[in-house]
């Protein structure tokens, strides 16, 4: 009985120490606990186990382990932060730190080499169309698959463990290759399509750089070539040409009901090689409305499309692609377990 009490007391003490160390760097303890390895309870029975467990946290959450215990931020190269006027770099730094760590895991396990080819929008569109299973347009599923095939992992990471503002997306360069991390939470893949194409645009236009950990962090991606930031405008233009053959914005001449809008989008998309969901969102963004909010109509139409076309969700598409293209033998077993608990795999 006494030995059991001593063991439980030691475990509590070690966990209290670990919690204090994670709190100190802005990690939510409740979130950290969800991702700890199965061997964590045994490790917490002694000091050496705690050090091993802190090594796991440092490796997977993107921190540097201090001698004697505790963490500090892993040094990263200067990034390009595309932020709203009321957001500071510090407010998104934890998001970048964690996203970089997860991107590194995906890069280490990616089976396809990255050869540094120029990502011209015509080439990416052509490759994506070849992965679209005859659909005739570039959609989110086809573009995700294309990126993995050319050695650029795409990671969907909507749940972050830190106390941080969450960007829409990030393009980074780790382990000798670019990686795209999508952090905006939306199950409908057409909402994520332009964000993905925009981040590819940052890579294609050499905005990211090739220093390990270099990144472009986009807090909010606003489609349109008239963006005030020149690099954002360039990435938007690139995305538009990947998704729409002409690269030109679409507009609605009238506002039909959601069911009719969905059917017209399918017809229009088939005729012009544009994903119907993207056609709807593109038109809603660019149609003058005299103050009327068309997004509820767009959302209803997208839901009709999702049901009629049996579209998989954003997380399912990204998980399936990662499972197809990741070399599990290249990763430690506790890293695979971590990615599964994170629902990246």
C-alpha cells in the first residue's frame, strides 16, 4: 500500500512539473495531455522518465528542451507574416511553432522526393486535372493529391494546442522541401481550395525561401488580385489561374435559390473546367450585392453540392492523402501515434 502511494505521489509530482513547464511556453495542458504517448504514465514515476517525456513534448510541439528541464521556443528563421492590422507576430508565433513541427514530421515521412521544379500554374493545373478522376476541374482532392505526388506534403491542422491566434494557412520549407499547413477549420473542401492554391502560390513565387523553417504565415486569405500586399496579390493571381482557366473572377447575373444555383454551378463548371463549389464561392466574392450578404446562399448551395456529389470532407481528404504517401517506417512509433491523436493521420 505504501509503495503504491509513493508511486502515485511521484507521478503527480512529475506531472505537476511537466504542466508547469508547458504552461510557461503557452501550451494548453489539457491539449498536451491528449497527445502524450501511451508510456507517459509509467515515465512519470521517476525523474529520468520525466526527462524522456519532456523530450517527446519538445520534439512534437516544436520547442527546445532546456538542460535541467523546461522548454524554450525553437529558433526559426524570419518569416513573412501576413496579418491583420490588429494582430502582432507574437500572437501567431505559437501557431507557427507548432505547425512547423508537424510539417517537419510530414516532410520526414514523405515518400516522394522534391526536385525543386518551378511550379508554373499551367503545370500544376494540368497535373491536378490528371488526378481529378475525369471530373474535368481542379478541386481540393485533386490538388492535395498533386502536391503529395510532387513531394510537397499538405497537412490539415485545425486544432492547435497553444494559446494562440490561428492563421488560415502557412507555407514553410523544412527538411529540404516545401510543406503546406492548412489551419482554417472548415469541413467543406471548396472553402479550403483557394487557401491551398494560394499557399502553393507563395511557394511557386519564391516567397517562402529555402532556409529550414522559413515560412509565409497567412492569418486571413482574401481572394482578389487587388490585395494591397504585392505578394498576397501575386499568390492570389497564381491561385486563380490554377483553379479557373482564364484566371478571371466570376460573377452572378441573378441570385437563384440554392438548389438551382448548385445545378447551374455543375453545368457551368463542366463547361468551363471549374470546380462547381469554387465557381459558387468565386462568383459570390466578386458579384456586386449592394450590401446584401450572399454567403448564406453560397453555403446552402455548397451543402447541396456536397450531398449530390458525395464530396468527402476536408479532414478526410487530407488524412487519406497522408496515409497514401507517408512512409511510416521513416517515423518513430510515438510520432505516428501523435499524428493519429492529432487526427492528422
